[in-house]
C-alpha cells in the first residue's frame, strides 16, 4: 500500500472514530422556555371617584308678581342636584322642575328650599296682592212712593201770629221758609198738586170778626210764600175763624196754638 492510500485510510478511520465517539456521548438537556413577563403594575393615574355636586336652584319665578284679591299667580321653578325640594305656604314637597297655581288673599312670600348631598339652596319670590277696586255699593232699597199729601201733612209747619194781628213775625217767617222748600219739592214731583192755606184764630172775639182776621192771616202767609218762589196758582186760601181750634183751654198757651196759618192738601187740578 502506497503512502497516499495509507493517508486516505487513516483519514477515514479518524472520521469514523469521531462519529462513534459522538454517538456514544450523553445528550445535553433542552433548555426550558423563559418565564412570562410579569403583569404591568397598576397605574396610579386612575381618575378619582366623582365628588358630590352642589345643589343649585336654577330659577324660581312668579307670574304675575302683582295681582288683585281673588286672582291667581303661577309659581315656576327648576332645581339641579337636589333630593329634597319643598315650597312653604303649605305647598309642601315638589318635583325638581314644575309649576303651581296659587291664590294668595294677601301679599305673600313663597320660599323654595332644595337640599341634597351637595348642600342646600333657597330662593324666594313675593306676590303683591291688592284689594282691587271697591265693590260697587248695593243698590238703594226701593223706597215706597210717598204722596205729596203725606209729605205736606208730615213735614209742614204752622205759622203763628200775635193776638189780633196778621203780620208775619220772625218765627212765622222761619216756618214759611221751611214750608216753601217742601212745596217746591212736592210741586216738582206732582204738577197737579195744590195746597190750601187755612187762617185760624183763638176763641176771643166774634165769629164774624175772626173769619175776617183768619182770612187776612191766610192771605199774608200766601203772599210771603209767593216772595219765596212758590207759584201763586198752586195755592188757595180759606178762613175758619175760631171754628177749628187745636185746643180749647182758656189760657194764652192754647190761644197761641190756635192763632195760626196752616197748610193742607188741595184738590187735584
């Protein structure tokens, strides 16, 4: 065997020896996979829990703000973040948003109160109440119709005279002034009404003389009434002398009561 062949055999034998040695050698264990990465730590940037919101009355109004007694007004309100909402003046608990019609009889202030975990809030409105225009007075009671005769009999005054006189003295003027106003009122209400002026005397003297004196007294009273504006054509006169006394005692007080001019209703024209 030549040298080249010996060298090839030695190389082959060496290679075979290496393979054999490698095949007999103990296998190395497979490496375990790496552990999973740890979970990230919780972030400290988590937003804080919400805090309690402040109770707030958005609006509380009354329309109209001024009324007359017997009229109504309307309360309106809006509230946020409240759990307990009420209005005084006996309205009690109400919703967060609403309205209520009220009928105050006098000026009144309404207070809205709202409460919750975020605090409380109040708001007030005042409604002015006026009495309004005064009520019309009740109609006057229907008055019974009073005739001119009744008025004259009830209200007229006698004119008195001195003994054996027919001139109009001071107290007689006052009585006739009063009678003139009554007659004007009666004549205006009743254009057909007339009046008779009677002349009277006391018992002293003859019947004939006293008839004449009574006539002069009645005429004097009529003429005085004419000067006061009483129409002459609505008045007549008559004398009764001493025939119709109002009293019969024989004393000056009774005599004075009989010396008079007296007004009575006349006949209708």
